[in-house]
C-alpha cells in the first residue's frame, strides 16, 4: 500500500508538471520580479516540472517527509482560481495538498524564524525551491529542508538586502526530468533541454 501511494503521488506530480506551463524563457533581473513574460516571481535556478506539496493546508513539505500511512486525503490543484492566495506564486507546476490524520504532528519553522536563525539583518526575501513566497508567516516542515541558500543582493546596490531560498528538493530533482543518455547516443553529442 505504501508503494502504491508513493507511485500515485509521483504520477500526480508528473501530470501536474506536464499540464502547467508559463512562458518563462529569460530572467531580466536578479529577483525576476519584473519579468514581463511570467506571472511567477522566481530565482533563475528555480525548480522545474515539480509541484509544491502542502500538508494540512499550511505547511510546505516534500514527498520524503510524508509517511503514506498517515495520509487521509490528497487533492491536486491545477486551476489557478482554486489556489489559496498565499500559495499563488508557488503554483507554477501545480499544488498537491495532502491532509494527514488529526493526531499527526509535524515539526515546522516559519520563514521569519529561519531568517532569525541565520541572523539576517535588513530586508529579506524568502523563496522555496526558487519561487518567492507571498506570506512570510507560512510554515515549512523542518525535515523537508534539504538546503538553504543565502543570496546577497550585491548586483543591485539600490536594492539592499538578501534572499533566503529554502530547498525541499535534492539537487538531482531541482530541474525536473533530465534526459538520460541512451545506449544509441553517439559519443561527444551534447543534448540541451
């Protein structure tokens, strides 16, 4: 049963990634806040083809931190009109909402608490897997945090501050489905995705 639920979540993830699209081809600024071809605000190295997982309506998570035996229900949201406002910018590749049994406790941190823990001073922007969050009071499952990047804004002196990007994806999964070398590929050929 555990394998079946994991496979179902993976299938939903891939279907969401294939169904969602926007036309981001270039990032015009470091923060991509003014990118004219996208409604999503993100960093240049943001994740691709992977949905955002929301547990119990307010906790950002990943598949590794969800025990399939504790799941009560799964809802896949692809329609931007049904996405809650505080998750709009995280919806580029869809949202998978997972509801756990009532007695399950998840250890979490707020993004503000992460900034305080890193002793950040001045204005700070927060992102998850490269996509900026709309609500700094949102929570993230601590066992889902696989990396934290602190990016100082040394490129634009007029806009002081930093960005804290919390990764819930392993480095191998951040850019979605990468093309694997096939046995028929010729040596020395470079494939660009």
